[in-house]
């Protein structure tokens, strides 16, 4: 049975740039375009040349080698010729091989937003497509507000689609711009459209305002469209676009789709999807969504003891696909809901050898539950859990003893007469009977403690010279006068030999924020020394 080709169109760099809090630099856009090209999407839409200096610069040269390089813009304005429209000219002057025109297809929007007649709008669609095709470019028309327009005036919405197709557009994309259309509506309307334009010339562009953009995209595919538009990690204005990080693995891994359709993404490149998703978040200085389907850290994580036991026997009991197919990993979490199965699975993952019937496993389980009752959480603090486990098992030396620490925070005028806040910390440790005292200033009290602690650890100093504090997160719970603070701190090596490129996270808990932070700092140092073989 031959399979039909489904085209993937990525709009991360255009529609995704409208995400609140997201700003791409020119280097960001170049890097993301290359990553998308390597993934195997068919189109990379880079932005709107002429709309801003960054996009204009981006389109001075082609940024993909395999994928179509698409530029986005409006159809010509009413009342002027296509040859004299500066927006169309900017598109044709760009290095894009594909021109995407956005066109109103809801009569209400034509009257209110464009302020022109319905006939002028149709003329703009036809002449703009004709200009692109005449210049040797592939043309795509995004029929904005198509589904709302179809429900209000199906004849006019269809007229817009037909005008684009007859003028030579390779693809006519049906857009659920406001994101309010439901899957059953999408499927019925798309089927109606395929009676006028072949499905292999139709696409879907779904927004996620009802949390159904992925479902709407797949419904449109079932109804006949053969192009799906979306963005990595579901980026996009308001609630985002259809998430390609969910759509792509669904098309490749679910038999209903993989048995009928081919896409440009291969099983080999799919294994890089999790890394690609996280790389995008890192470029944007965003925390990855732990609960994202397929690529999230919790997508293949099991917490309850009875579930963990089943997963260890056969992962299919609680996994719909295997995590390695998308480059993710299976995790059995250690928490207050854990059983022995969770503990054993985590110890195995960490490379800690212990027999299943070792009585110390039960002691470790009880220690974890006691700690979590105090407020500790080890789900996101692997390093602190490993230290706890190895201490219960008797495998962690006492490297040094902290006798005391002190932090002072002072607000004063600097030499220029400006008010500034200074933090200074002093730490006294004992190593092999010798007392060492270090003092340091920092950007805040926790940073000052960190600098002071790492300043002089005697014979261990060489092992910690390259560690770096990467992230600091605080959660206050059990609020009120007896509030408890949980601190998670992430560390990494700058250029260490043993842990190069790796990171580790530790946890501390106390009613006092500074004390909780210091606990996490101590765990981080102990973990580094342990892994370095000190």
C-alpha cells in the first residue's frame, strides 16, 4: 500500500516570534533554521521581510539547504497595483524561494480590518499570487480566519480559497486564527472544501485557544489536507500554535498515521526531537515544560509505587511509545509515594549496585519518606538523592565539617553616592583537624556563601575549581508563621574532566531561606567531590 506525502510547515520563527516573552536574535534565527532543516521539516517560515530590520537582514540570504525557505507578508493593498505595493516588493526582493501571503477569508474581517470591498480582497489574492509565480517563486496563501469565515459566509470563504488556487498557489492554508473551532467542525468543513480544491493543495494552520490545535490538525489531515503548519514547543501568539513536537512523533509512531502517510522527518532524526525542543527553550532562556508530551522530563516518569513496579516488569504497562524513539528517557521518581520498586529503579539508573532484598533499601525508602515529610523533594534533585542513598548505604566520606557560617547584607552609598546592596559571607570549615576560614562578597547572600565556600577547601580545592552555579529556585510552602522554604540549586562544570557538559541539582529545606540554600550548596560540593573521586 503506497503512502501519501504529508508536508510539514514550521512557523516557529514567524508566528512563534509573537509569543509573549519571546524575542529572537539574528543568531537565534539562523541557528533555529538550521536545526529545523536538519530535523526534516519541509518549510521553514523565517519571518516578515520589510516589517522590521532583523527580519529584513535575515532574508538577505537563504538560511536552509533542504527545506523551502519561506517569507511571510500581506497580499497587495486595495487601491494600488501589485507592482507598486512595497510589501509585495519586499517579499520578492528577499532570498526566499517560497512566498506566503496572508489573506482575509472572513467577510466581516474584510470590511472591518481591511476596510475594502469583498471583490477588492479577491483581486488582491489573485494578483499577489500571480506576481509571486511570475517571479519564479512558489506561492502559498494563508486564508486567515477561514473557519470563522466559512461558518459566517461559506460562499465567500470558498471564493477566497478558489481565487488563490486558480491564481497558481501551490498551497492554500485554512487557518483557525482565533483558535475556537473544534475538531468535528474542522473535519466537516475541510471535507467540504476538498470538493472545490484538491486536498494535496490544502493545508491547516491551527491555534491552541481551546487546547485542541494538535487535534484540529490531525482532524484536518483525516479530512484531506496534506500540509500541516505548526511551531516547535507550541510557540505562537496568545495560547500558541499547533505543537510540532507533538504532531511529528504522532505521525511517525502511531499506526493510524504512519501506515498511511510519509513525512520528511525520519525515525533517526526523530530521536533528536527532545534535544531540539530543549535547545530552543535554552536559546529563549525559558524553562522546558516538564509535562510536555513526548519531550517533557515527566513524559516517561513514573511516581506511584505500584506503577513503578509494573514499569520495571514491562514498560508498556504505562508507556504508549518507548522514550528513546523521541530521544527522551524513562524515569522512576523517588517521592513520598514511592515504593521499593521506585528506589531500586533509581539506584539502578544512578549506577548504585544493591541487592533487591538488601535491608538497607527499606531504610532508604523510610529515610526518603521522612525527608519528604519535612519538605524535601527529590524528583528534581538527583544529586541530593544519590548522596542520601549512598550515605544510607555507607558509601560517602565525610570530606569536611562546616563549623559555622555568617552572612551580612548591607545597603549603603557607593563612591558615586548611589545606593547599593552588598552581601558578604564568612565560612569556617574543618578538614583533617585544620580550620579554614574564607570570606567573600557576592551579588546576594546565597551567591556570597557560594563564593566563600568554594574559595578555600584545602586539599579538595582542585576538585571544585571548575564548578558553576547555574540556577536557583525557591518555593515557600506550609505558609504562615511556620513557613518552610525549599531551595533547588543547579550546578555544572565549566571545563571539568569528570563531568564536562553535565549538570546536577541539589535541594535544601529550612524555615530559613539562607539555611536551606546552604544545605543545597553543601550537597553540591559533596556530590562534586564524590563524582571526582576525592
